[in-house]
């Protein structure tokens, strides 16, 4: 049983490869999520079950039961409290449903992404293994104390006052950038669309792919920022493609008829792109790693800096932090990166590095052995309690 925590379809895309690999190998797979994520889960071909019915990941931010409202972090000092309180509260809202469904379905293992803390506590409560598979490239710490604050009641149910350690930790970063865990090569899983020949054919000139992520457009300022960036990028010469939901794509096309815009799976557009510009989306970055595409990262959070520094130090990316990322500055850095072949060379090196990790299919036997060992331990424990010697 998987839990796709979070608000972005990327949360479902992230666990898609491993869930699909396990299912293809003959195992039963079920993906739990907030209702708003159901479409993304079904879109990658996985069965979905809703937890925390009647709630959204936004609605739970409101003050309740003595817990204050969770406010968006406008300053760096607010980032860790925001992250910990929000995902800790998500864990609170899904905990009981995860326990009930896992028991009803007789789940053998719970698997979730980096911030799926409701699942790791539920797994400990149920006495089954928990596997943490990193969502993306980010390795962020310092928010855990706020998760513990939100989940104190649930943690008390497992006799702990801190978050339990996973039984197995899987990292999808390229080996040279990974920080811990068992390595797994991430393979693309996105909501599909009809692929047009132009998407997979390199243009005569350079091509820039621009995306602002898959869930940020609820904030109207994001669309204004995107249009501002396009105003500068369309002046510097390369073809510009915008990967964006169809509900916003027409706005782009109306203002910039020369720009192709729409829902385009990155694994199809990036191989023909010379540069990807995005707001430091962790899964977007992994797509670029796989396709050997240089990246210009528009970083909105201080918490991202240590991870992004590993990319910039490696040489395949540049980063503009917060106010540095003006439209004029983005266009200038994009021009510099397109003129310097070193970024493409380093991107190819990183892609080759990533390809050395086992795919999700290669992790299936590891998980099978882990679950088999847990069953054996459980049987021995039961036999001992029954007064019989374990076999």
C-alpha cells in the first residue's frame, strides 16, 4: 500500500515507477491519497483509495483543535515551521484511514514519499514495514520537530515522541548527488497526452522549455510571473515551449502566439530542449537529469539551497534565488547557458551517472525479501507468545 502525500500531481508521479514495478511483478498495489490527488493517481494507471474524505490539503491549514492556522512562508525563517506543520497535519488527518484501510486490505508494507509521515506512523502502529522513497532530488531536514508537534497524539499511540525510522530508505538522486539510502533510478510517470511529432523533433534553432510546475497556478501572481518571463525569453532567439496545464495554456497562446504551450510530459519535450527553466521542482529536476538537459533553477526557498548547490557545483545547472530571478536576469543567464557547451556536457555526465542505479524493477526483489523477513519475524513472535517454539 502506497500513500501519495502532498498537493501536487508530482506526488503521484513520484511513486508511480515503484508502484507499477511491484504491480507488474504480480503484487497487489493500492494508492491512498487525499481526494484531490485521485486524478493524478489514476492518470498513471494505479488504483486509488481516498483518505481524509471531506478535507483538502489546503482546508486543513485552518486553525483547529487548538492548533493555529498554517501560513505560507514569506520569509526563510518561516519555511521549516510551514513544512513541518503542514505535512504533520496531513499525517494527522490520514492516520486513522490509513490504519483502517491497511487492516481491511491486509497490507504487508506501507510505502510513501519523503513527507508521508502519516504512513510511517501508521506502519509502526500496525507492526508492518515502512519504506520511504524520496519524492525527488531534495534532501531537507530541520522541519521534523514541527511534524512531531502536530502528530504528538498519533506518536503517543506507538509509544514514541519522535518520528520512527523507516525500515528501508530509497533515494532517487544520481549516485554522485545522493546523500543516503538504497539507490533507485527514477523513470518517468506522468499524466499522458497525445504526443505530436514536433515535441520529439529538435527545432532548427535552440529550444527552451519553461514550466512553473503543476500546482502553483492557484496563486495568480505565478501566471503573471510566467508571462513576464516569456516577454523576455521570446526576445532572445530560441524557440520557447511552455509545459503547462491546458486550462492556462490558452492564456499563453493568446498573448504569445509564437509559443507552443500545453500539457506536455517532460520526458518527451526535454530530449529536444537545450535548456529547462523551472522553479526548482524536485521531480522536474529528475526529469531533466534523465534526459541530460541543463537546468536554470528559479529557487523560491532557502531550504532548497543545499540540494541545489550540489547541482550547480556539478556543473549542469545555474540557480537564481528569489529576487535574483527577474525576467531580464533569467533571459541573460539563459543566453549564457545556451552559448556555453559545458552545461550540456555536465548534464550528459549526470545522466550517465543516474543510469547506473537500478530501476524500480530492480528494487522489487529487495522489497520482497524485506516483506518476507517481516512475515517470518511476525510468525516467530506469534509462536513464541503461543508457548510454541518457532520453526
